């Protein structure tokens, strides 16, 4: 029964076609369906902040604006995640610039620094947010959101070998920084 | 195998089915380098902590907010177009006012055609229109 229901539901690509012909309900359904994936990536990179929601909205607005150019060479979700990563990286750059101007701190992260009450998950998230953006995007996709190495390479538009080397370096950095807070 | 190569192989093994020979090679290298095996175990623990357990969301009515955002954006674009052309409209109006002012200043009489720069018909006496016969003048003299 659930299989039959799933087969009757329009695919992302069908929803894009319907949205192109001016069906707002189709686009709304597309947003609802992909919100979780986009939220996962954006919140992992920026924290669950009001800016993260703004970036999330911007992801779908940008997709809506470029929908005519969307030829379906990659999956809709891949395309959305790519926009989400790029906009999150822009937001991190903006934060760094703003913090540098006002407080002379080079922290791009808005994630609260861990204290004695913080649990392991909070500490790990904090340390991930402190990684350089190129490592952060790889860690977010591969280690947090669970995309495969190949999918991560496709989303970021970089070779598989680069994903592996960035992951490896990110893990080493995380191991060092986490050692300050806990025994692994 | 170099430690970096083993690490890459380990990372790949997490989402790819390695062939038996590469798998055996990786296990053998990890046995030989105890420190590396320990590191890889730590990485696995970090991964476990990082993995998302609950689905992420931006909160209620997110899809509706996106639709509203798009609709507001359309109004904004329309306003931008109007604003973009407004400066040209104002410039054109300025030129027209300047031309009328010039016409008013240089007009012989202040009537509507002269103010608007409409060409006035020039009336001349019939005598002025008679042709002057140059040869006749010479022979007479």
C-alpha cells in the first residue's frame, strides 16, 4: 500500500516542471520535501540560528529564480544542497568579516562555546564549526548528513581524492581539538 | 602502505565495498601499525558522535515563508523596474521643460504655437515674390 502511495507521489523533477509552469503548490511541496536536507546542512554549518533560517529561505528562492536553467543533469536535492553549501560559506565569510570589524575576533561560528554543562555532541559540533570552511563542508556532508564520499564529491564539484584528503585532515584536526575536552 | 593511503582506504571502506585484496591489505597494514589502528578507532567514535540522529527542520510554516518571500520579491522587482525607468522619465520631462522655456524666451509673440515651437507660416508681399530680371536691367541701363 505504501509502495503504491509512493509511486503516485510526484518526483522532485515532476514538481520542478509543474513549478516552471506556474503551480505554486508544486513548489511549496518541493520546499516541504527538501527542507530537512537543506536545514541539516545549513544548521550544521551555521548552527540553529535565525541566520540559518534566512539562508534556508534564500536557498529555495535562488533555486526558484534559476529553475528555468535547471536541466536535470543532477538531482534536485543535489542542486539544492550545493546552493545551501555555497550560501552557508558566504554567510561564514560575512560573519568573519563582521566579527573582524567589530571585535577583531576571527571566529565565523555563532555556535556557543562549550562549558562544563555541555554534552559531547555540543562539544563536537562546536569543534566542527571551528574548522576551516573547506573542511567544514566536507565534514558536514560526509560525516554529519551521511552522504557518500562520491555524493559529497558531486555536490561540492571536487574530485573524490580531494574529498578523501580533506576528510582525513579534518579528522586529524578534530581528534586534536576534541582531545582538549574529552578522552576519545 | 603509507599511513595516508591506509586512512583513505579506511574512509572509502565506510561507504564503498572494497574488493577483497584491498580489504586484506588495509587490515594487514592496520595490524602492523598499532598507532594508526587506534587513530582510526577514534575517528569512528568521532563519526558516531557527529551523525545526525534527529531530522533537521527550520521550524513551522517554513514552506509558506519561502512562498511569501518569492511573492514579495516579485513586487520588489516590479518596483525596481519602475524606479529604474523613473529617472529616464524625469530626465525627458526636464528636457521638454527646458525646450519650452527656450521657446518662450526667444518667441516674437507669446502665443501657443510659438511657445510649443510649431513652425509659423511666413506671409510676404506679392511684389517681393516677383523675379528680378538681371539682363533687362543691363540693357535698360
